[in-house]
C-alpha cells in the first residue's frame, strides 16, 4: 500500500510539472499513471484472494469440527442405544422415561449442539417429543400424591427412540459436509416432496451427502417425516398429541405428504363452528388400519384428530357435529364437505383432547382417485407455502 501512495504522489508532482513543462513530460505521467493503476488492481485482486482463502480455511475448520463431533456422537450414541430397550412388551414406568430424558437425552443434546444438522435436528425432535410426552402422560393428580408410583407409559416409547437414534447414528457415520454450492453427485431426490413442490434440497439420503447448511428445523424435511412415520401407525394417542404439539400447525406438512404417499384422503383439519365461541381447529395426526381376520379387503381406517389447545374441552361439540355432519369448517371446505358424507363412526376422548374418526379405507382411496388432480393441487399449494 505504501508503494501505491508513493506512485500517486509521483503522479501529482508530475502533473504540477506538466502545467509548466513541455509536452515530453506527458509520456512519463501516463506511464506512472498506468503503473499505479496496475498496482492498485493487483493489490485488489490479491486482497480478494486472501479473503477467499480465509473463508475457505474457516469453512474447513467448521467442517472438521462438525465431523469430529459427528464421530464423537456416533461413539456416544452406541452406549445410549445399549441402554435403550429395543423390544419391550411391558409398559414403561413414568419415572423410567423421566430419568432417561434427564440423564441421557438432555446431556446428549447439549454435548452435540455443534454436530451436523442431521444430528442436531434429530436430537431436537427426540428431546421436544419426549418433553411433551412426559407432560401429557403425567395426570395432574400425580403431582402431589404417591399415585405417581402407578403411572405407566407406552411400551413403544423405547423402540421408537431406539430406531430413530439408529438412523441418527447412521447419518453421523455416513454424512459428508460440503459447501452449499458444491455439485453433489448421486442425489436421490424425494419424489413425493418434489411432486408436492417442496425445496430441491429435501432429498432422501442415498449416500447421505448434505451441504454445510444441513437440514433446517422445518417439518417438511426428511427427519421430521421419518419420525412421523414411526409414530403414525403406533395407535398411541399421547404420542400423537406430543408430536402434533411439537410441530403445531405445521403438522399438516408430514400428514399431507403421508396421505399423498399412500394415495388416501382425509380432511387435514376439522373446526367446530359456533356463534358464541371461536374454536381452534383439530389437526389430523394419527392413522390406524385394521381389518377382520381373513378379510384384508374390508380394511377400516381410523383417523385421529388432535386438539392442540390442551385446556379447552370442546371435543364433544365437534363429536356431535361430526356425527350429524353439520356446522363444520375444514381445511378445504369443498373437498372435505363431500368426503364427510361417507358413513363414518366417531369416538371422542375428551380427557386427552383427541377424536377418532373411522371409515372404510376403500372410501378414502376411491375419493382420492376421483379427485386426484384437485387434491394434488391443494397439497402442492401447501408445500410451496
């Protein structure tokens, strides 16, 4: 930089001489000016190269840190998995899952906050889901009495966590962090998500390659949907509530994708209309298939709608209106009001804010086929939002 100032000073001096000297000095001035400009350009290019190099070094350091944390996580999670019962046919005591949450899950989340986004997103899902589940599984009367000793939870909790943790362990071993604009070969895009208009980064992991930004905290992405599929057919209503509360209104993203993937249809939300109250909607979260022994064609489909406002007991009003098929608002009024005309059986669970809605699975499949184009447009609009 000193040389640049020196050249500029020399130019100024020669410009002063130019006023009072012959034209022969003009050539010297022009030569000095060209030299100074060339020097400035070279310094600018050199500065940009240095900045680029510093950015690359920082990126490499970040990648190294992430990969180190991933390796540590993979070692640590193996120990956690050994203590997580993969198959247990008996219900788990509330205290056992509570201890697991405080002694295993929370420390794991804190320790690996700087791991890859697959790992941190997955741990976030497990932590928040378990926190809500504990909240919903502990009745108020247990707080101040010894009745907590008899509080049991779902026997599928540990198997669910076990399989999801195994998925995270796989990601921690196989993922490779790359700059955002790096060309990635052998991508296996998520066809369903692409069909629905989701972002191109949301692909199923084949060789598990992801960019440095990783998976964002967005339920349209792979890990949220994978955990949803673990829970969705488990017939555990508190689990439905816990995961629906974790995602809130965004629960419609994985649910709509599941409907599209299985070529069935159901209203995404059901809302009770009332002159005196502004009731919130119920969100579709769970599915259950069942059929008489030896007759799989006569398959029944149960839909589970969750009230996310957990202190408002208006499930019976919705139950009555569902049975009477009147005074209901839906996610898509035109499609859903036609769909609701099928013969259905409804059950209400006011204590846990859930409504179960049963129908023949063939009715749902047939409705999807007849209205496929309309349904696809609706779902595509959801996933573009």
